[in-house]
């Protein structure tokens, strides 16, 4: 089911007021929405966290966690946009009725396409030692699903190197290899995926899991390449508190070593708290980078009251990431070419 959301966010007494319109054909927007020049933050209504942003062809996609108590966090929605301003909601692209081993708490999607298939990796069950859960993978024929459980069991269930199997990010390297960075509880592993994403394969040295944990890492890894350098990013602080934030490192290899450069995303007492668990949108060949993240409105204190936002991410002359200013206005329209 699709609902076209044309959203204008306004800063008003520390909160964000959103207007939405629903079209009958899920493609048209109102005259009012067509005049919107900036996305506004949050970009969509509702409690959504851990947003994974990706570009498929000429469309931006965001796959977030439905932010609620674990027992209600049993489905995922997705959002698509041609311009970063007008967003279409795709409801229940997957849920625990499809993933039989997931009893609760599906969260932190990681997505990628390969061979005309679309893959959605997810964490489920908040797994601890001896429990069933961890990282699963689902597949679909289109970005909006419906996604079907690929394995019928977790891809990674075990706790290796102290890393809880959650918060997976799928990274395609320049040589075509696919790696998955993941881990909570202050530890991050990287594994190499096989060709059909049904399992992991050893690295050249025979290792199956490499720990790549940088200083102050907590969870939420992300990787991208810029000018031949590997930018590794992660979340720090407590996810339920105001000090949640994002830091990064730069390396010459996807395996590091990752020396912490510093924080680039964090709370602003005039805008929002708990800004973290992010991803990055960047169209190949374009200059603009966008950071997609969640934060907690100033009027909210509940740990699950989180919203998804987008702001610009910029670099200095040395390639270092500048501190991101979190805003109510969000970003201007930027249709993909």
C-alpha cells in the first residue's frame, strides 16, 4: 500500500508541524506540496529511527525502524522520493508473519540491490547468548517489497568478538566484493558475504570475522568511499538518551585501521536531542552528500519517540567531514538526474 506524503516542516515552539496530502493514484501531489522547496525535518510523520538511505535508479529510498516497544516493532515501512522533498510511504514491506523466527523487535534495516533483486537485512529479537535471533536477510523483486525471508533462520545468530549481531550495513567495495559491517555492545565486526547473500565466506587469511572496532564505537556502522578513501562511521552514546551521536574515521582499506577523527552529528539544545544512527545519500558524480538520521524532538523524552531527518553533510579542503548542523528546514529539492 502506498501513500504519497507531501510534507512541509515548520519550526514552531521547538516542534515540527507537518502537513500531508494523500493522492488517489499515489503519484500526483497537491498544488500546495508542489510549491515546497525544502524537505523539512522530520521528513515524514510518525516515529521512525535507524534510517537506511539508498539510491535505486532515479529514486531515493529510506528504510527505517518503526520506533516502538519491542513487542510492537514487528513490521517495517519504507519511503521513496524523486526529489528528497515529497515522500511516498510503502507500508509493511516485511513483518514477523513472514519471518517466522522473529518474535519481536525487527529493526535497523540494511539494504542493497544485486542481480535485479533487492535485499533487506535486519536485526530481530534483540538476541543474547543462547537465544534465537540476530541478523536476517529478506529478498524482493522491487524496492518496496514485499520482502520474503531468504533463509528461514538468522544469517548470523552467534555473538562473535563481543559484538551483538545487530545494526548491519552492507557495503560493496570497488572490486565488487560485498562486506557486512555489524555489531552492538561496543564491538564491530566485518564479514564477507557470498554471491547470493545466503552465507558468509572466509577472507583470504581464512578468518570469518574481523573485528574493526574504533575508539568509542557503540553501534550503527556505515561505510562509504570518497576520493579513494574509506570513511567509516558509527554511533556513540546511549541510543535512548540525549547524547547519542555520530563519529567517523578515514582509512586506506575497508578493514582499517580506523582512527577516530571525532563527532560530526550530535544534539542541538535548540533543535533536538539524541541525533544518531545514520546513513549517507550521495548520487555518483554529484557533489552533494546528505546525512539521514534520527533524533528526538525537544518535546519528547520517551526513548522510542524518534523521528527521521535529513541534513547536508559537507567536507573541508582536507577531506574531513564538517560538523553537521541539524535543522528544522531540512534540505532543498534535489531530483536525481
